[in-house]
């Protein structure tokens, strides 16, 4: 039975590129986001390229719904081998640290921290039984590198990054891999990249380059196949230096 990747947060940016990269290797694809019409379009695009993809409409800001979602994907495909987690929308913007409040963090945490933890909990038994599996987390650069005016997302994503590092180490030698792709670029073709660009510019923040999501998907494939690092930065030149 061919392998299955579940792309949780599947849009026109990184999501569909990851689906396509793994689909090219023979993976069947579960595409997950809220808007069914947009997912159906992506399913058609992938089908036109000879790939088997199925749309699953779900709200990933509801961690309690994760078992039902994972169950539905398993019912359809029989298995899940890889999860790529990277949902983002215009609802998740940057906030200056001086203006950050608990309510903002509370809004961000379910989608960016609680649900990925629940997804891992839901797939780990299957992966442990098989001795194989991979969880690939996509996140923004502020998860690893604090920047003035670009807070809110960073504190929550950095908590998820912290969790992922522990997970990666705990799963070493089990055949199960957990890795993070940390992106210090705007993603071409993504719906939210224009808004992110505006936030960087108004914050007089760094001017990030634009990356083709196909190049990021290649990182995901390399992380999955090589499993030689817990975190991959793009561009690599922006990998933060460890402090003494
Ligand atoms: N875009 C950038 O410039 C950029 C820069 C740095 C890092 N990143 C990171 O890279 C990853 C991919 O970003 P992308 O913009 O390329 O993504 P994408 O694959 O273009 O789209 C992500 C999809 O996530 C879905 N989503 C958002 N909220 C959701 C929810 N509550 N439940 C289910 N699905 C939800 C959205 O669809 P629905 O609205 O239909 O649900 C959206 O289409 C993300 O982790 C992001 O943080 C992005």
C-alpha cells in the first residue's frame, strides 16, 4: 500500500508544494484546511499531475477535533506516514511585544501549539507500531529569532519549536522523525505573504526575500529522507548562531 502524507494547512503556498513533492514520490495525499472549495481546486491540480489527493475540511484551531480528523484520513487511506503541519491565515498576524496581551496569545495557541501536539499524539501509536513516521512542522523565523514589533506569533511558535526539539530527541532511533522548517522568507503564491510583507515593512523590520515554495518542499523532502537535523532554516544563511 503506498504511503500517505497529510498536509495540515494546505493552501496555494507551501501546502500544495509539499503535497506535490511527496506525491511525485508516490505518496497519496490528504489535504486539510477549512475552505472546501479551495481544497477541491488543489485536489484537481494534483489529480491533473497524476496524483491521488483527497480534501478534508477541518478547523485546526480546534484541538479536540484532531482524533476525528485523523480517523477520517485513516478511514479513507488506511494509514498516515507523514504529517506536514503549517496552517496559517490572515487571522494570525504579528503584534508588537509592547502591545501583546494574553487574549492574543490565547487566540494563537490552539492552532499553532495545541493542535500540533494533539496531532502527534494521534499518529504516534501507528508510527510506533510500524517503527516509521515523520512530523514536519513549518514555522516562521520569529519562532527562532525574536525581532522587534514582530511578536505574538513568535512566542507561541517558539513554544511549539521547543516541544519539537524534545520530541525529536525522544524519538531518535525509533524510526520516527520530527523536524522543523523555519522560514525567513516570504512564500510566493501564498495568500498571507502580502500581509506579512506589509507587517515587516511597517515595523521597519528585516526585508526578507521571496522563496518559491517548491524549494521549501525540497527541504521537506530532504529532511524526511535524510533525518540528519532537527531544524532546517531557509535561507540557511539566516540560521541563528548558538549563544555561548
Ligand atoms: N506565507 C509566508 O510568507 C510565510 C513566511 C514564513 C513562514 N511561513 C510559514 O510557512 C507555512 C506555510 O505558509 P503558507 O502561507 O505557504 O501556507 P499555505 O500552504 O499557502 O496555506 C496554509 C493554509 O492553512 C489553512 N488554514 C489556516 N487556518 C486554518 C485552520 N484554522 N484550520 C485549517 N486550516 C487552516 C488556510 O486555508 P483555510 O483558510 O481555507 O483554512 C491556508 O490556505 C506556515 O507554517 C507559515 O507560518 C509562511
